[in-house]
C-alpha cells in the first residue's frame, strides 16, 4: 500500500458522531521530579483532587465591569506558564512593592551595563513595577495576584517590554497544607509570563533570589488531555488537536484533527457520568482515545503513537510546552482556576 504524504497545513475534518466509541482507559498519575528544598511547604497532591474544579463544564459568567480592564490584559496574548513554590517574606505593603520595583530595576540595569543583555536591543530600560492585579483572588484561600511590568524607552516613547502575573485562583488547600505554610509565606502558585527570553530569565532569577522560591516551567501534557476544560455549552467553533509526527516519518511534520463542536459535546455527554460535577482521569482518557480510534477507523493513522502538541477552541489555545492564549474574557477565572490546580500538583514534593 502506498503512502501519500499529507501537507503540513492540511486539516482533516469529520462530523459524523454515530461511530464514535466509548473506550475506558487507566487514569493518569503525575509526580513532580523536583527535589526537596527548605521553603517548599507543599505536600503531595491527593489523588482525589478534582481535575477542573466544581463543574464539568464552564458556564459563561460575565465578569464585574470594574475588573474588565485588568482581565483584558490576560486575553488575546500568548503567555508562557510557570509554577512556583510559596514566596517567602513577600509583602503587599505599597512601600514594599516600591522597594521590589527599585531592586528589580537596578538589577536589570546592572546586567544591561555588564553586557549580559536583557533583551532590550537598542532600547533603554526605564523601570520595573510591582503592583496588585485586582479581581483574580476569588477563593477563600487565594492571595491577591501580583503583576510585574518592565518598560523601556524607544524613540522617545515608553513601551511595555515584559509582563508577568503571579496568580492564585480558587486554590484548594487542605488543613494539613494550611498548617505547613506560616504567615511569612504567600502562595501564588501560577505564573504567566510574556516577554523576551533574556528579560524573562533575569526576572525569574530575581524572584527566586528575593523570595526564596522555586520556579519551573508548567508543561501542558495533562491539560492537553482535558478537552472538557475548553468545552462550553454555546461553543460553535470546532475543537482542534495538533499532533506532531515522529521524525522517522519523512515528509510529514504534523496532523491536525478538527472536531465540530456539536459532535465533541455529544461524545463527551456519552462518556461523562450524567449529573456528576467532577471530571475523572478515566473519562478524559476515554474521550481522547475515542477520537483517535475514530480517526484510525477512517484513515488508518494511529494518532495514539504521536504527541498532542496543541489544542484550541473558542475559549483558549494551549501548547504542550506551556504556551497559553486565552480567547474569552468570560472564561478567564475558570481557566486560571484549573491552571492553579495544575500548578499546585506540579509543586508538590
């Protein structure tokens, strides 16, 4: 049988949901490879911790008007995601925030003067600013989010060169975890970063040194296998799954599978336990496996042997290397709540 190389940009679509099969699979377990360190009070995440929070779908809840401006800073931008352990001796006091701003500004300028580079090209660094990012601390255990901004002067105008937001949304800590974190610690387990690689490295080094924390990239392998996170009842655009093809296959780099929104919802309703408010690992595995088996039945291509590198819907695009682009203002809280949960699982020791 001859093999025809499919162009990289080709998208395969199917809309017939009658042949989609329900397949059970073992649940996934994740274990953090991070070493023990003095100020890392998180304990191992319980297996019973829910995957996407209190609801199996994401209702479209309009945000408060007063918070829209801050939330818009997170939407329609490509972020790199990180997880971090609690910040030691961090303070929200305005004078302390100004002190952090001065220290980071001085460090960035010092590195630029040494020629180590912080991604400024011909621009001149202006300053770094720490500020409270309102509207994301919606849970009882959440700390207020913090934004770090680095600006530069170019051609007489000030431009934002770097943004980072330290976040905790609907964090779920049990009593034992609460006891391990003293008043000297601030828990903001999720970090969103947008900016040049050199500036990002300098800012992350500053945060780790200043607040005695550990920062690691947050990979999305688990989230790529949680499509219900991005399914909404009024979603009309298709779900897109991008698979990377093994290097042994010449002439073909990727395969894109697109599932119409209504068919994706029908399949999920068949797999998900009716009336249940939680999503299990078995249900997620069965969902992905059903789509892959359906694809194999039609095209004789075994997608399970490949890696999912991107998933996209009307709500968000995520990549396996930690890239995130939120497209819906109405779903900001729900998406960040799941990512907070994922970040906590990755900071468990």
